[in-house]
């Protein structure tokens, strides 16, 4: 009997304590409990609209995009190894025309763009003879106030007819390769973007912007690899390496149509950290997703958390490979019956769709190039006093930051759910249990432009 009472007593006590805790739950519960709450997927999280950027979007002209792409197609082929001497046919004529157009845009902003050829001899590893080829990118630089930082947005102007006819078709330098969509569309978008950004911001932005028209993409990302390595070797902080590649088709092979959404491909990290969702490229992806929601609510940005479409590649890859935030824009619906064929015609490119992609580019470039650098590193530490129910988050200061925002999301969500403004310090005691969430910090400029975020990965005891 005595034994039985002993056994019952602790149980009764436990029941009482639990009931009391339940009764007091509302006042004792933490202010936030992300994992228990209703998920919120709003990519805009705390990003305000800049009316100057919103107004600039209207400057992007579908007619100009068409005129640019039409000129590119008129060179018949823009194969990297095609004729360079003719003034009417081949890649030499194409790049001289691009250089001339960009120079005209620069003349219209009193020389605000520095237009240059970025040339280098590159071995074509994919060719059985491994020839050396002169790979020539055309670049337009809009100098920033901080010239140590550079944001790159590009498209490739080379073309090929290489999807049929065996491996050597990749080196067919004479057949017509119109490449109106791949990647005349992206080339046109980046050139039009250069014109509009130069016109709107002739004195430049905080960060230097490079509008890059690449050669050698179809032979193995040769031009973008050359530029990424050069910028890295010169010691630039690469804010982003983005590419517009295949951004003008709206009709799929089976006839379905979509002119109201675009895909962005944002890879995970290249390291072996085991957490593939904390990379700078993913943060850039969240940023572009937010820009779409803030500035173009009728145009759906579809983030895809992978490097590229399956079995495909693009000019963001060399930037990703050197650890820079990298991302690809691509049309929602592709048509493989046109890509890398003589059928990639101007008539099948929808230039009002290309204009939407270029506007999304514009919002991203104008916003990100006015933002401070993201914090270099963010670390976190379990708060002992709360038994780990709070965590101390600490970050390195960013140049030109007015203040910071701490962002939190549960690990299963693609975007952040909480935003906490922090001014005057670079540390914050967060009321959140961080074993179950991701925390990141972004920097805010005096003008209200946000950097991409840096995810906390450095754990200190
Ligand atoms: Zn392409």
C-alpha cells in the first residue's frame, strides 16, 4: 500500500505542473515560434518600393529589343569561330555592331559607359584538335562610387546550329545560326538594360555595373569564364554574376503558352558544408524573387533552387564556381525544336516578354547596385540564460550600411518569415530557437536599398 502511494505521488505532481503550465501558456509563450506558426511565403519581406526604379521600368522598349535582335540575326551566324573580317556576316561584324551600339548609348549619357572588348586566346577543349580561339566579349562599364565592387549581368551573343548532326556540328562556322532566342533575346535584354540604366543613372550607382555580351558560350562558357576569372584576379568583390539566356520564347513544343512567368536558377554552394540552402546564389535568388514581387506583381518569378535546367549550362556558372552569387534567368517554356537550329527565328521571339525579363533585370540591378555589401560573416551563439530559447547573432559590419535587418525562416521554407530592424550595433539577441531555423543578416543603405543576406553559418560556443 505504501509502495503504491509512492508511485502515484510523482504522477499526480506532474499532472498538476503540466496543467498549470497549460493554464499559463499564453503569457509564458515566446513572442515568436516560427516552427509552430503558420508559414508565410511572401518574398517581399521588408523590401520597400523605390519609385525611381519603378518609373525606370517603363523605359524598357519591346521595339528596341526587337531592333537589336533583328540586327544580330542579320549577321547570319555568330559562331565564335566564324568570319571576323566581313562587315556583314559572322561574329566579328556582330561584335563591332554591339560595340557601336553601346558606344552610342554612352554618347547619350555624356560618356557614362566605358565600352571595351575583353579578348583572350582560349583553347577549345571540346574540339578534337584543341584549337586556340580568340574569344572576345563586349563590355559596357557603368562606374560606381565604390569601384572595388562590381555587379555583372550578361547574355551571350554567339550562336550555333549544334543540336543535330553529331558532335562536330558544334563547330559548323558557316551555316546560318540565327540564334534569335538563344541568345539574341538575352543579348538584346542586356543591351537595352545598359541603355536604360545609363540614361537613368548617368552618374553611376554605388557599385560598378558591367553589362557583358559574351562570346564562346556554345563552345563551353568560354567568354564568361574569362571574365569571371579576370575580375577575380583583379581583386574585385563580385556582387552578382547573372545571365539572361533564352528569355524570349512563350510557346512550348506542345502548344502551351506562358508569357507571365520567368524562371530563375539559383544554385546551392560549391563547398562541402552539408547545408545546401545557405549559398550566396540562393540569397541572390531570394532577392530577385523579391524584386519581382515588389516591382512586377503581375509577372511571376519562379525560383528554382538548382544550378541550371537538367543537362544544360549557362554563363552564370563560372561566377558560381568562384564563389560569387550567381543566377540565370530563362523563359518559363522552352522549345527545343528551335534551340541551336536554323529555326531559332526572330518571328518566334515575343519581345513584350523579353521586355518583362529586362524590367526584372533592371529592378534587380538598380536596387542591388545601390545597396551596401552584405556582412562578410554572420555567427551565432546559444544563449545560456534562456536555455537556448534565444540566440545571440553577431555579424561583421558592412561598408556604407546605415543599419541592418535580421531575417529568420524555418528550414523548410524557401524565403524569410521575420524581419527585425537593428540599428547602431552588429549583434542581436534573437528570440528564436535556432536549431530549427535559419537566420541571416542583410545591410540597408541610407536610401533604403537592401543587400542580399548572409546566412549565419559560423557557430561559436
Ligand atoms: Zn544560350
